[in-house]
């Protein structure tokens, strides 16, 4: 948890009584609340004064810029309201004997992607029936459902798109509860057992969980600090906004990774039609009927995030168009049946998709000023800067504190730049009755090199960048702007062009070659056997259904194209697989032939063999837990308070390097991986090992076998779709080690 956030002992008694369970909440820290109060004071001082500075010769321009500023202030107020308290929930135990249907809709997704989701769905712990809802009416989908033991359902017509597909399934299924997963979202094994308990409250209509994604190289993900921090563009929404909405009973259904009470759906006529975001509209109608919602803020399913700009913008365009349709059909702010807080929460959702207009004003205003000499205010004097600078600085700081380390204002501004034109287009959806449902392409290898999706951003870059020399040339001949105004607008234009340049550079980086399949950085102990060499213990990672990388002490007989066998040690089995050497990465300065890694491709013998690995990789956050990736960053206020207290800056834990290990126990040896090259030793064991007692370990490094003695302390249990892995910290006398060369 954030150092500024501690679970509040104060609960809203009436809300707790109504919900039938205590609801704990995490408030903004006292320091953050003081900062918010300072922000409100600065906003009133600045925005209340601004109308008196309008340029009388350009009232329209002055009003447009001021309206953009007011819009930003209003949106910040709504976010402050939503994020003032975040729910903190522990799931009740699931009731036994419930009838549960699991819906997986598909239309054109690749068969391999759908297979992964179904493999995870059918293996969930709680008894259920999995349905494959095929709007593509494809023979291969029918065969897949039959093979994996799923019910198959197809339609002859695709009326009402995804909503129609789900409603058609509701006419055939009879379960009391329905779980929804998009075709790319593989659920964790305990998804149902972690969510069904909330339905002990008879007024709960649905339980929504985060939509997380396994492909950390997507367009939405950013990595920093040598890969140790991994941030996603939707982090602020899933980790903060939805928890804040949940406090006001306004968390909304997001179409996937959720469970719905069948009777609640029946009461509103099924999944809502009339919007391309059927999930948002369904939520609003349920809330209008007085139903409760629950947001369980634990990642329990993992899907595919858009790999490139075109996919990302297509998805955001659909979301924004759907929000406009919901606003048009339901009114939102004046919708009957909603509570006051619910209205504000839904208003914040739809207004967020209007910020494309605000961004357009801010991106073009300095260009207009520099080329015409027309200012939106009378003068840039000391009085203006004394009000303007504190207001905008506090706007940034308050957003960071609202985000609790997930906000990342500077990164979010890059995504605002990326999607502003899509949101502009979508806003006209308010006036359109019919909008075509556009399915987001899930293929990781889709072509992302085209700059066409970012043409508006190229225009912003070019206009702002070229406006600077043009303004300087105009000023040299006939000064039409005061020096201070010229300098301020040049800085503004350079900030805009710099932001666009950063985005375009990021797009270029993401446009480079990617494998067709994501490679999971999940290290596992392995044994590699090849002709003419003794078996070599090592670790594999960068794993996919196509191949892997092996790190270990190997001989010099390996050549690209050569055959080998690899035994992969997994929590429930040892998977013996044939493979082919594809590449040898050499490293080191003493021996140019030192093999740093062996790149291999699998030579699968049968489908069941491949499925064993697929089931393990998908539907868990093991890559996060094992590598200790950190999604949060300290906020500016946290950094300041640490500095004032004399503490060193907070840094994420280093991503460990791993070697295979064998732990000797009284029962049987346990395979594991052990961290190397760090002061603190970590052990990831495939089965539990005795904690708190001396253990004997053998670690297989490149230098030989190192024998260690230590005591293991359990840090956490890492859930996987098969059996859990166990993370220990090694304590005690590990220096008395021997090494066998």
C-alpha cells in the first residue's frame, strides 16, 4: 500500500449495514488533503480572476481558451470526488452449490488465442459450464469447443454485435450466475472462488475485477528503471478510479473479467443494446434499478493489450463513442434512479472522453498566437504569473497524489496526445443513433509501422515546431507581441511539439519487429540434453508456445539447427520436450565463445504436450511476482517527505538473475530457482519447503555447483493456473558454501 494510505478504521455505518458487510476505505492522506485544499484556493484565485483579463478584441478566442481551462478544473473536481476514498475489500468465501455459466464470446479472434482462454476457463476451480459464443460461426471454433468440453453456440446473424451474442446465450443457459471473459482474457484458476462470495448480499448485481494484460511490451505499457517498473496506461483507472467509484456504489461493468447475477440481468431485459459499450450502459441501468455493484481490486484474469497505435486508437474510439451514446440515451446527470454520487461518477466517465476538445485548444492556441499576434488575454504581467504558476503546478501535484503512485501525469499526457483526435471524432457519436461495433485486433504481430494513425499528432508537432521560427521572423520585422508574450508562447509551442515528438519516438520503438507470440519472462529450472554432452542444468525464460531461451553451463557442440531435449520443471510435472537450436548469444570478454544464452524453438510432438505449457503461462501474474516488477512510483509529495526526513530515495527492487537449485528435504528433493548476484537471496520453489529450519541447497551456476546452507522464510505464495509456487527469502549462514567445479 501507499505509505500515505492506511486502511481507515472509520466505516460508513449506514453503507455497511445496507451492503450487509463492512466496507473499509482508504482516504487521501492528510498531506494530500492539505495539498488539495491549496489547489482549490489557487484555482478560485486564478480562474475567478481570468475573465477580467480577456482580450476585448478577441473575445471568442479568449472565451474558448478559458472554457478549456474550466473544463480541466471541472474534471479535476470530479476526480477528487471519486478518489477521495478507495474501497479495500476482502472477498467472503464462495457459497457451495451455485449454478455458474461462463461466457466467452468470439467473432474473428485467432483460434490459438481463444484456445488459451478456454483452457484456463474450463480449469477454474468452482463447478461451472463454459460456453463458447461464436459470432463468426466458424467450424474450427465448434471443433475447439468439442475438444475442450465446452458448450458451443453460434448465430446466423450478428444482430446487436457483442450484446446480441451474449443475450442469445442467456436464452440457452440456465445458470444463476454468469461470468464474462473476452476471447483473449484467460482467468486465474481461483477466479470464481474469489468473486462468488460477494453475492451473499442479495442486492449485489455484479462483481467486476481488473482487466490486466500479460503482454508487457504492448502500446499501453511502459518500462523504466532497467525494466523494474512496469506501468500501464489504464493503471490509474483500475487501481484508483474503480475503487473510488466502488465506494459510491458506482463501479461499472467492463464487459470482461466479471460475474453477473442472472436475475439482475433479466430484470433489465438482458445485456443492454443500443451502445457499442454495452457494458457501461448495462451498469447504469442496473444502478438505476437499485442494484449494488462490487469492484474486487485483485487481478484475476489476463488478456492481450493493443500492440500498436492503430489497435489502441480503434479501441479508445469505440469506448468514447459508446460513452456518448450512453449520455444521449440515459442523460446520466439527470437519470432517474441514480443517487447523487452515482450521477457524478458516471458524469466523470463520459466527460473524460470530451477532453479531446480541451487538448485541441491547448495544442493549437500557441500556434494561433505566434502566427497572428492575437492573445487570449490582455497582458502577461507579474500578476498573471503569480496566479498561473501556482495553479498549474498544484494541478500537477494534486493529480499525482490522487493517483497514489499510479497516476504518472507526464506519461498520461503522452497518451492524451495520442488519443485526442479519436476522442474528437467520437464526440459526434452523441448525435448518431447507430455506430458500428469495431472489434479490436488482438494479433501481436500486426503491422504497427504506419504513421497514419498518428497523422494528427504529426500535424501538432509540425505546426508548433514551425510556428516558432515563423514567429521569430515576424517579430524581427514587425513586433506584434510583447517580448514576454512571445517567449511564453514559444515555450508553450515547444512543449507541445516536444510532447508529440516523444510520442512519435515511442511509436517508432513499438513499431520494430515483435515476435508473433509474447515471450514470458518467467524463469523455470530446466535440464538441457544434447548429443555428445552431459546434461546441463540451467534456467529457461522468454517462454512462449514457439520457443524459449536457455541460460546455463553448456558445451561447445551446440550449433544453430541442432536438435536437443529440454526437461522443464513445472509445479505439477516435468515437461520433456524436443527443441531446435535457433541462435547462440555469446558474451564475456575472456572467451569469445562463451555462450550467454541458447535460443530454441519447440518441436511439439502433440497438442496435449503444448497445452501443458500454455495452461501454466496464461492466466496468472507469475511474471510480476517472480521478477518483482513494480507498477507504482513514489509521488512528488512522498519524495519530498522522504528527503525531508533524511531517508534515501525509494527504489524498486532489482529484477533478480536466477539459477536452478535443488533443496534437500526429509521427504524428497524440491526443484527451485535461486537468485544470484544480489545481497538478499530469494528462492522460488515448485513445492513447499520447510520454513524456519536449516536447509541444504545446491545451486547450479555457470561456475559449477554451489552448496549452501540457509533458513527459508516464506514471503508469498504465487498462484499459477496449475499449482502454486512458493517464494522464500533465505536467511542465516549462507556464506559457508562449497563449490564443485
